C-alpha cells in the first residue's frame, strides 16, 4: 500500500470547529466479539462494524483460517463452520496485537493453536506471558520454536488463574478458551474493561454461563460444544476512544462539537477531567456535546491512567495535547505501558514545555502555543494526538504513517472535515 500523509492547516488557537461526528463501532470491542465467532456453530451477523485497518486484518486472518467472511457497509457475517486450520500466519498476525485473541478460541475448538508473537503498537514491551501461563493453567502445553508458539491440550480443564496484571486481551482470550474446558475456570484480577463486558455479554446471549461479568472475578463454566442459536447477531459497542479523542479536539478548537452514537457511561474519567478544567459539556442518552474551552485560573492537574473506570491509557496522548493548552501544569502518570510518553518529545518540537521524569511520568506545562511541524505517528493514539496538535497549531503540519491512524479511526479526515478541519490525505 502506498505511503500516505495528512496535511493539516492549523487554526492557531482559534475555536472554529462545530458540528456533529457519528462515532463508529469500537475496534477493541469488535475484535474480540468477532474472534468469538470461532466458538459459534453457525454464522454470526455483526453490525456497527468499523471500517478500520485492524478489522480488515482480522477478516484476512479469519479467511486464512478457512472461515467464511462476508462484509460490506458496516455489516459482516462470519461463519466458522468451514474452519480449516489452526495456524495463524506470521505475515498478518504480526501487524496487529489483537491477532492473539484468536489463540484462546482456536485452542478450545481445535485442541491446538500455532501463532507468532503478535505485532501492534510500539508502546512498550508487551509480552504474552499472561496468555501462555493461563493456557498452561488450563492444562495446555506451550512450546516455542523460532518465534512461533504451539499451544496444545488433549482436553482443557477448568482452573483457578490469578492474572498478575489484568490484561484486556489475555482476559478475552482466556474466557473463550475456558468455554472449551471441562469444569469451572475462575480468573482472578481479570480485566473488566467495557470491551471485556461486551464479549461476555455476547457469548452469554448464546448459551455461555459466565458469572462476575464487569468485575475482576470472572467464573466461566465450561460449555458443551459450540454456541448455537437459530440466528446469532452482535451490534458492536460504540468506540469510547474515538469519542473521547474527538471530544478533546472539540474542547480545544470547537465552539460546539457533538459526538453521537456513543456511550457516555464509558467516558466518565474524561468528563471528570473536563469538569476539573472548566470545560462545559452536555451529556445525552447516546451523545455528548462539548463547548469551547474558556481560560480558567492556573491550576495543577494529574492524569493517571488506570484500568476502567479510571482514565483510559488510550486517551492519554490526546489528553496530553489538551494539557499543553490549559493554563497550569499537569502530571501525566502512564501506569499501564512503559513506552507511551514518547509523543511528548514531538509536542516539544511544536512548542510544548514538558519535564520528563521517567518512562511513566512527565509534567506538561500549559498555555504554550504550538507551531505546525512534520510529524510521524508512532502508534494509533499518538497519531490522532498529532492530528489534534496540528489542528490547534499555527501553520501547516504534515503527519506521516497514517496507516497507524487508520488502524483505529474510521474515515478520520472525512469526519474531521465535516466539523471544519482543513485536513487532506495525500501520498507521502
Ligand atoms: C488492550 O491491549 C487494547 N487493545 C489497547 O489498546 C489498550 O491500550 C490496552 O488493552 C490497555 O487498556 C485491544 O484491546 C486490541 P493489556 P492489550 O494486555 O490487551 C502487560 C489501542 O490503541 N502484559 O491490558 O495488549 C502489558 O505489557 C490499543 O487501541 C503483560 O505483561 O493490553 C501492559 O503493560 C493500544 N503480559 C499491561 O499488561 C501479557 O501477557 C496491560 O496490557 C499481556 C500484557
């Protein structure tokens, strides 16, 4: 695919954006529920499917496995009846982290799965020990040759597994594996992000018996055979990270920006930060409107990322841009990943003032006008943060590596142009 870049003309601090952005289905909820199609005896019909690169990679991976995939216009039908292999190809798997979610259902369904170490955003080391230890706890054996893992089990057996870190995709993969186990599996310290809840609610709807959904104590009862029902459908949850990213843009550069088709109950931590800063919002049933940002007396703030319902690590970079403008200073404490503050160096090149303490902590000083620059997206969320920075900057910016942004944000330049952003996609 030819390299592309975004050209963005900055507003130089003027608050000119206004209008409505319809939020798409969530990447991080869509990927696990689509992986769960491997636990279903027949076709599953999905709607509100986001047109993003990671979803295309997941469809490619499933097709490589022999699964039937038909999709168009935000709908997809996945039928794993024709599943033909349990080997995840290196080429596609290494392009996105969520490929690893497939390991759990493949192990449960086939008794063995082979896969490479997954790829994905370079935001830290991102090991997979919690997956492998979980599979061993379920009675599987794990071997690794030249970076390809083989996990196999005659029969998975329910177990008690204490997750040392409440890993989101490890919880998702192990829940699906545990459905194929004999007996009951208890996952302690499980993730209960909205995306994990959405996955559990989907499989429960079609026969799975899971207790403790939405809590760190998940109890998964082994399920005889595959999930089945006359028709199986799933509406993918709206993307809280897309909604949050665009609300931050609206707070910085909008007079009145509304995001629709979203879940305000998934945005509590961001709305609390807006309240602290004095940013006015209007919260509806499935929409949030944010009004322009008005200067408040100098204050100090803390943005400490934390598992849900705490401040999402995936909104940390967009929030970092916001705090370069809010008078005062903000301690950013990224507790989840050790490599997710690098984008601050790029913001400094634009004029931000940052004190770097360690790989998890930095202080952003507010009230610093930004200048347009040429930037390179290092990951999905920092890429979107660079677009936000470019929009509020003085002058024109170029943002490269837009594939990384397209991995997690659907039709980003179209949605932004609709509220008044001067952005165009050109070949790099
Ligand atoms: C999911 O990644 C999301 N991706 C990430 O979103 C998100 O940032 C992250 O959860 C945290 O909320 C998807 O859902 C597809 P983790 P995941 O396992 O599951 C360590 C985006 O931009 N860990 O919860 O990979 C890990 O290194 C992406 O949409 C281990 O040590 O994250 C990290 O420090 C970026 N061993 C911590 O756990 C393991 O086996 C939390 O990671 C697994 C993880």
